[in-house]
């Protein structure tokens, strides 16, 4: 048995069997054969080289097809293992995000930025700015407190003024005219209704 005539493709059903080879390569039927009138040979390439390349191309395409089938089977197997382990796409995403964040925290850029921020926080300029803002906050709070007290006092003074009391009396009289004695919890007779009350906007 001639070893060159054996089929050595591991995925072939004829693995290890002797394959009858024609006497010359030109007898091989090659799909889309090179060198016919419809498909002329490229310059500098003999017909025999073209046939060899065509055979090699067919073999490579078969290997690619086989590898795709193997990859598909492996992906299905991996999906089945993940399902058995309870790993769903959401859990994987969480794990990827967590791992990504850990990688970022361990990166030189993050550590450098963190150290820079730490240096800024301990710098004299930062401390002075923080003290200034703190003092401004205290002064602003005190100013608002003083202003609130002054406003309360002014409103109290206004309420005790004769002008405010006169205004309050006018509002009471207007209310009595619009609502009548019913507003004080007294029952009014049905004859007491006046047209002003029926057309009141409130």
C-alpha cells in the first residue's frame, strides 16, 4: 500500500483507506477548473500549478467547514455547561462588569488619578478653600437666621398695626356679607339666600 494514496483527513469517513488517484493531475475534475476558455489562467501560472492550487483550496475549505462544525458543537456544549451551573447572561454581565471595574481599579491610570486626588485633598490650597467655604457657609446661615428673625418681628408689628386691623375688619365684613351667618355655624333659613351668594366665585 502506497502511503501517499491513503486518506489522512481525520474527519473523513474514508480515513486510512487507499484512495485511487488518477495517473495525472489533469484528469481530476476540479470545480470551477482553471484554464478553460471561460476562466483563463492568470499570467505566470501553469495549468498543473493551477490544478494543485485548486485542490489545496478545496481541502482548506473542507477544513474550514469542519472547524465551523466543531466550534458550533463546542459552543453548544459550553452553553449547556453554563445552564447546568446556573450562569445566565445577566449573571455573566454582572461578573464581566465587576471584573472590568476591578481591572480599572488595578490599572496604572486609575491609581495615578487616585494618588493625584489624594495629593490635592491634602494640599494647602485645598485646605484653605475648604476653610473659606466653611466660614462662608456659617456666615450665610447666620445671615439667614437674622433675616428670618427680623421678618418675623416685622410681620408681628404689622399685624398689631391699626392698618392691618382695619384691613382684617373689612375682610370679616365682606365674608359676612358673602357667606352670611351660616359661616359661624348658625343655621340660616331658606329665605335668607341672596343672589350675591348664588353667584359667588368661591
